């Protein structure tokens, strides 16, 4: 399990790792954006990431960043800033699979949001009736997870292992056939 690399150093866990399997080495970094997270004291990801990328690049050219950020502008700024320096940047946070997956000019695969795995008939994975009732009444209420129409969402990225450049990125939407009764 990884936590954002730009969290304060005293927080438990690590913000990056290098995984090896069958001769393929992959660096994985998680960072949070700054906009929309006022209660978290984060190190600037635009300053931190070049340092981490340089360190990981000594071991592997294959690097994926999960960028947990609220605004598309912040995500797209990072896409432009790091194009060609990493294999992929996968945006997360909104829980909605975006339709903007693409290869950047210098070979980095990007998507604004990789979506989520869970109920697509929900409000961000939570029970729709409760969430709608909260909007109407403006009274806080404990919500519960929704398990109707489950779907796996994400991206599939093909990386040239010799240079770390992405060759392709494709969105995934796979309905789950099994039913969960919670």
C-alpha cells in the first residue's frame, strides 16, 4: 500500500515503490494535488516529482504516477510538465472515468480520471437515495455503499520496456457479473 509521496515525512508509509516481475521493472509514485485539499499540508508535487523521477530512473525507465487531484487544470498542467519524463500519469479523485485518454507528444500516456470500481448506479459509490436526500434536506446523514450494477473501470497501458515510453492507453469498462448482497 502506498500513500501520497508529498504527505509530510512523519506520516507512515511510502509514496513510491519499484516493482519487479518477470524481468520487468516498474516505478510507481502516488502524489496528491494541491487545489481542493486545504486541510492537508502537502509538499508541492511539481517540485517533488522531478527529484523522485530522477531517483527511480536510476533503476528503471518505466514510471507510472497516480495523480490524485481535484481540478482538471492541475492534472493537465502536470501532464504537460512531465511529458516524456514518465511512462504514464493517471488522474484520480472524481470517481468518474473520463474520456480523454491519450498519448502526449513526448510519449507519456495520460488520463484525467481513471474512474472507479464499484456501482455505476450510485453517487460516487454511495447509495443514491441517501445522497439525494442529503441534497434536498441539507441534513448530514450516514451513507452506505451501493452494490448495484458493479463495474471495473480503469486504463490499460502498453509501455516500451526499453525506453519507458507509452505505446498506447485504452479505457476499460468491464461489467461485473457477480452480485454482492451487503
